[in-house]
C-alpha cells in the first residue's frame, strides 16, 4: 500500500472537514463570542469530543483494528467471516455497556459538569444549571460515536479509509446548519441549539457508517452478549489503550477546567479557538497517518515482516515532520492575521483575537510532539502492547498538571497551552526512546538527512512570512471575500516558499519527490 497516497485520501477528506470546522468556528465566534455562553457550550461539548478523539481516533481503533486484521489474515487471507464474527461479538457487548454508561453519565451530569469546569468562575446557580442542561443534551453523542468507531475500524481494515474520514464532515455540516438556521439574539439560545445539533450529528454519522458497511458487504447482527476469549482480550487491552491515547485529550480537559476555575470568563473560549486552529494540521497529518499506519504495520507484523514495519514507521515519521514543521512555524509567525481573518467580528472583538493568537502560538510549540505521538503509538499497538503508552501517558498528565499549576498564576491563559506542549514533548521522548531500545524503530539514513534540512526550510519560510504579514494585515478584517482571499494567498505563498526552500536545502530532490509519490512500503 502506498503510504503517501493513503494519507492523501484520508488527509483530503480531513482537510474538507477541518475547513468546514473553521467555517463553523467563525460563525460560532460571530454569533456567540467569548463569554459564559460559549464557555458553557464548550465545556458541554468537551466530554463527547474527548470520546471522539479517544475512540474514533484512538483507543478502540488501536485495539480493535489489529485484532480484526489478525482474524482476516488467518487462513491465507480468507478469514473475513471470522473477523466479522469477532466484530459482531464486540458490538453485542459494546452496545449495552454504552447504554448503561450513558444513563449513568446523564444522572451524574451535575458533578461531571462541575469537574470539567471547576464550577466556572463567579457564576450563579441558574447559569450553572444551564451548563448542566447543555451537557445532558450533548452526552448521547458518546453512544453514537463509539459505535461509529467500531464500524470505521472494520472499513479501515478493508482499506476503505475515506469512508470513516468523511464522517466528521457530517458533524460540521450539522453544526453549521444549526448556527445559520437557528441562531438567536440571545447567545444562550444559540448554544442550546448547538448542543442539540451535536447529538443529531452523531446519529447522522452512525447512519453514514452503517450504510457504507452495507455497501461493502458488511452486515453485523446483534447477538446475545457473551464474554468469549476474544472479547475478553479486547476489553483487557482497550482500557490501557484508552489511558495511553488520552494523554493529550486529558491534558486539554485539565487545562480547560483549571482555566474555567482560575481565569476570567472567556478564557475557555480562547483555549478552544486556539486549539481548533492548532488541530487543523494535527487532524490532517497526525490522525491521518495514525489511521493509515496502524493497519499497515499490524498487517506487516502479522506476516512476520519486521523490516517492512520499521520502514513504514520511518516513512511515517518523515512525512509527519516534513509536513508539521512548516505548519508549526506558520501558526507561530502568522497567528494574528489567521485568527483575525477567521474569527474577528460580531461578538468576537480585536482584543479577543489578540489573546487567541497568543494562545495559538503557545499551543503550536508542541505541534510536532502532538503529531509524533500519533505516529509512534501504532508501533506499540500493532504489537498488542497497550500498557507502555499508558505509563508514558500518565507521566505526561502529571507533567501537564504541575505545569498548569506553576504557569497559570504567572502567565495566565498562556499557561495551559505551554504546559500541554511540554507534557506532549515528554511523552514523545519516552515513546521514541522505548521503541529504539527494543529495536522496533531505528532512524534510517534517509530520515536523518532530510529532517534537519526540512527544519531549515521551515525557518526560511517563517522569515518570509514574517515580512509578508504586513501586506496581508489590511485585508484580514475586511469583507468575507477579502478575508478568505487574503488567507488563501497567505497560505499558498507560504506553501510555495517552503516547497522552494525544501528543494534549495536539499531536503528533497525533484526525483525523490516523484519517487515518494509512487512508492509503496513493503507489505
């Protein structure tokens, strides 16, 4: 399988979803602004969004996909019926567990909201009750997105990556429709309609995956739940994987709760908007590569091809850094015009844009680490090792907590993103050192040659964009046509400068680019 083309398929659809996400955030900022209403909705959306990251993009897929692939690879590749039977057994246990979990969370919505927000900062009883109501409206999304992860794992294992990658588009379209059609003069009514739309979107995503499975000849039947050996092994592995995959997400939750507790109203919104922009390259590169690498490496290891698995992971790291380094520099250097163009206006004023841009720069420092976590963890999960990432994830959470407590009193809203970046960097160092010690990842000569040169190319691009900011600043707060036009030219110019710098520094030669686009890793 061609790793670059597979990433392009997933990344292209993820790009469409993230662009729609930017449109959604722009409308949300305009109609709601940064204050209690936006903070309350974002807290309510935090838990289901975290489950999406953990299950749809993390723990469940990390455990289910290798087990499913091993079933399918059995009997000389004719084991698909065995794999589907395993999927049915997993579904029969997963569904009742999710129903019970949802009921418990609905009953515990009050303490759950308090835990995620720290009770907010100086709000009344009525406002907190409203925040609890928003949480209850969004919680059913947990049920839908967890089932989506099961069906998406099956389709990913069948190399139908695009179907699962397209599902988030439905979420963004639904939330955009709710903002356009059901926004109100009172921001509280707008965010209530957004909370309802979250659950509606989850139902639509599940319907899409179910239909796609039927089209692929996959029809799962509900069986009587039974804990057979395969299901027991799945459950045994999934919880450690959830803890390991949750490091970044839990760090963000902790940072959000501390911000809601210790910082002024609107701070949660600044963190959210900055993280959403930071998530754009993370979604395109990190999640896309993680989605492709896990089934690829698990198939190679299942066939005894350790050399091919290491080659795949080397190319994964190479692609990740080649694409991430310029994104990191661009978000730091051009954060202000980007935030102003996408968010400033309506209830979101210039002061909000300045603070959000500063938070974005702090988040972006850790962007390479966020993405490398996604690239390195498949090296553990494909070998059914879910415990090691757990240990490192817990260490990262502790670093994040201590970092927040030390930084928030001194630098305010910049503390949480810097603590998160530091924690993620510690996680990456531990993951890489362990893979290297075990002989599962040795950086090859090609990777060692390219990455320093790509870093230099990113710096050269950053210098050019720093001087170019002056040209774009007058347009980023103009009409929507001027804003989006300025953004397209700014991004396009940065990409062109980076491409020329990559060739000039010798990070890639033209012949190597052509070879990369058509090469398939050993499988």
